[in-house]
């Protein structure tokens, strides 16, 4: 078995997670919790994307950081391509109601790629430093740190007026509204979106410890040098 075919399942899993997330992020989550409208703060993509950290951590545990980084770069390329191609495809087939200008898609692609690459490589580094400690410490801390940076980088580049040089702003995202739709503090909408996204990532990070433990327990890969 060639070295590539051994970790091909991780490559495929990463690509599937990124593709699914780029599709599902176009669909707001419907529902109401008290005065909070979930559609104002969440998309379905928030529930799939965090599993990219699970794929990275399992690859790191099994084959070490070098292979994990290669898989991250596959995810990075997939994220950029999907961010450009998926929204127009969904619009043409009537699956979403809005079209996005090419210049806006380019900014989203830049945000998606930069966030993915930064967060995943940071996760690999943190995981590798903690891999000799308790089984849960490396995946949970690596994922939490990566999730924070992923959210910060993506939403800042994609929506903050400070990054207008990367492409046109989204006027709706820059409008002020009550924080998370319920708190008596007005802030830009994209800040609420970021907080909602991060909240789900942190919950999924804890849930993902279950499949991580089940799969990692089957392997006894010793710590590898970066």
C-alpha cells in the first residue's frame, strides 16, 4: 500500500466535510429559542464544519503532523474552490434565493481559505505539543484554539469594514442590531453571526471527543516529530 493510499480516507473525509459545510452555510437554521431567531445567528454549516478538526486530529494521531498538514492543504484548496463555485451553482438551481457578485465571492473565498489554513495549522501545532498528555487534552485544546481563530479570521475578513480592500462589503452584515437578537446591546450583525457560529463549534468540539476516542483507541501511533 502506497503512503498516499494509507491516508486517502482522511483526504476524502476532509474534502467531504468542507464541501458539505460550504453548501450548508447557505441555509439559515430555522427555529426560535425564546426571543432568539436561530436564522439570525446560525446556518446548518456551523454543525458540519467543526468536524474538519476531528479529521485533522485523527490524521495527526495516526500519521503525525506532516501528513496532517498535507490534509489541511487539501481542505484549504477545497474551501477556496467551493466558496467560489457552490453559491452560483445553488442559485442557478433555485436552491438559494440570492445571487452573489463575483467580487463578493472572491472576498468570501479569501476569508474561507485564510481561516481554514490558519485554524487547522494551529490545531496541528497545538495537538502535537500536547499529544503525550491525557488523551482528551490535545484534541479538545487544539480544536478550541483553532475554532476561535477560524471564527475570528473568517468573519473579520468576510464582513468587517476594515477588510473592504478585499472586496465589497455586505451592507446587511454591517447594520446594527441587538446582540444575538436578544441582548440590549447593539452591534453589527456579523458579530452576532460569529458568536453563534463559535458557540456551535465549541459544543461540537466536545461531542467530537466521542468518535475521536473510539477511533484513536484503535491506534498506538507514538508521538512524531513536527
